[in-house]
């Protein structure tokens, strides 16, 4: 089992190095000390760091060679960082040995995660203030290089990170390099720092070679192969594609490493366990339904507006199922947020890299689907927090989600295909129809009555007195919402009305 973990950790490290100049230690150290029993001893973290640094030598070297061949190394803007980091990494390595069993700090892991999010949100790093390749450093850039070079260099030796993430930030944000030049220059520096730091670690603790030779060879070869492959990919595609893939890789790696880093604390938190269970149940409900819809679309060429609203029906229905099955409102809300954060980067990449994306998901404007998804699931999380968390009734949250989601789908479809009488009210946008508005009212009414009467067993007449006004308010708010703001205002109005009636008749 341990050799497989060594290969997995070093493969992920190699991909991170080739794409973003990520130090192998950032990925490998948490995996080795958390999942591999042989690294759990007194010097386990120090040995894991040394193996990661040694793996960085060839991995960074082949990555540097690839970026150099494509003209993506800028030493005129990075030479001060190179000198400072190389000088300080040996001191950091010796300090790490004096400090004992040093574990990779969580700061680098958080940085990896958030840098990944940054590249997903803004994958194209091309900008007006990007420095020309080989442009000389001014006084401000020299001061920045000295400060970060000294601190990153010490950290390289002390916690084992090659400073890849920090160098990427400094080169792109402060020294204004483009992404490819920043990665190429940082891996060039990392080749030397990894060599010096790993040599210092081995001289200080020779057992790394005598006892860990097998693990060292496996990790070094695997990391080198994957570094070369990912570096070649990065230099053959456009900057935007590199940014998207880099963002996805760093986000996933950062999240995974944070989970590993805090694993002992997380497994003891009941909310985390409940959220994992809820998320699994939600995926088990929504993924097969979404796949079935896509198959139907391929077989029967369902019109795009209908298909889009069918996806909405599936999403809201699955969310109501999640609320019904969740043990607590906190786990239900958190599961919805987690799902949105996971799916967003997938859609971000698919929107630009998958040709049929525009055929499957109808968009009124670029990026609309992923933004709508974020609003939808974050809105549902708020609905659950208000209806179940504050009002104290699970059925309120489930009913509000169904009344909002299925009502909105009915309003859109009826308005498109049967709507003939445009609403001329001043509050309306001039496009919505009376037929669509009535369809939303009727659908919301049916959904609310179904939840409270059929599932909860409440008296029909008493329930109707609360559901009918709520359905009417939801339809009016949907009618008055413009520019897609119904995704915000309709759920708030619906859950507020239901919660108010629940408190009134409690």
C-alpha cells in the first residue's frame, strides 16, 4: 500500500511543479506523514521533507528545461530572488533539524488552495501592466525581491517547501511577470534550492539515504516524469487554458492537502462527518438524474429551454431530498455550499474547453450557467438556514426550495410556449406574461401543499391558508425581479413568508 501512496503523492507533486512551479514538498509531505505509517516516527517529517526536496531536483530541472526551450524564463527579473533564496535555504535546513520534527506549515496549503481559486476566477494572466520579458528591475522591484527572497529562502530549508507558491505570487503580482515566465523562473530557482536543501538534509541525517533509498527512487522518478509531461502541456496551450488547468489542479490539491493536514481534527467533528454523508447522498441523487436528462436530450433532441428547466427541476428536487435526509440543517446547508464550490471550477473549464458545453447548457451571456449555479445553491443554503435553522422546521426549507425552483421552471416554460398576454405593470420587465405568472403560482401552491399535507400530514384547509399567500407573493416577486435577480429575491420571499406563518400559528 505504501509504494502506491508514494507514487500517487509524487505524481501529484510533479503535476503541480510542471503547471505552477509548486514545490513537491507541499503535496508530498502531508501525504507521507499522514497516510504512510513508516513516516510517523520522531524524524518522519524531516525524512519526508528530504525525499520531497530530492524529488524536486530532477522534477524542477526538467520543468525548467521545458520552459527555457519555449523562452519562458526571465532571470533579469528573478536573479535577486535566486541569489537570496539559494543563500538562505541552507540556514533554514539547519534550523529545521535543530527544531526537531518540523511539519509543513498550513500557510502554504491555504495559499495553494486560494491561488487555485484565483486562477479559476481569472485564468488569463495577460494584462496591461505585465512587464516585458527581460525588463530590468526598478528600485521598488529590487526591494521586493530582497525581502521575499530572504524570507522564502529560509522557509525553503526550514519547512521543506521550495517556495513555489510564494515565488509564483511574487513574480506575478509584485514583479508583473506572465504566468508561464513566472513558473519557468521559479522552477529554475527551485532546482538549486532543492539541491542545496536536500543535500543539507541528507548530510545532517544520512539515514534518509541508507534507510529510505527505495522511497527516494520511487518519488524522484515519478515526480520527474509527471513534471515533464505537465510542463510540456503548459507550454503548448494558450495562457487561458494554462490558467484554468492550473487553477483546477491547485484548488483540488490545496483542498486535499488541507484535509490531510487537519485530518485528526476533522474526523472528530460531527458536522464534518454529517456533511460528508449528506454530500454523498446528494450526489447519489443528482448525478444519475442529470445523466439521464443528458441521454434524453441526445436521443430526442429536447428543445434547449425545456432541457435547461428540466435541469432546474432535477437540481431543486435533489436539494429537497437532501433536506429531507439531512440529520441537521447545518450539514444540509454546508453540503449545498460544498457542491457549488466543487462544480464551479469544473464548469469554468468545461465552458472553454468542451465544444458541446454551449449545446448542453443554454446561456444568455457568457458564464451565466456557473454564476446561476453558485447563486442557486448558495440561495438554497440560506433558505435552509432560515427555514430550518431559525424557524426550526425542516418542512419549511424543503417546501420553500420546491415552491421556488419548480415554480420558476413552470413560469419560464409556460411563458415561453403558452404566454400570450404580457404583464404591463410598471414593476414588470415587459417580457413576462400572465400565463407564466399564474403557472408559477399554481406550481408553488401544489408543491407547498404536497410537502405539508401529504408528507407532513397537516390539515389541508389550515395549510392552504398559509401556502396560498406564500405562492402568490413568490409569483409577484418573480414577476417583479429583473436581470435574473429572481434567484435572490424569490427564495428569500418564499422562506420568509413560510417562516412567518409557522411562527404565527405555532
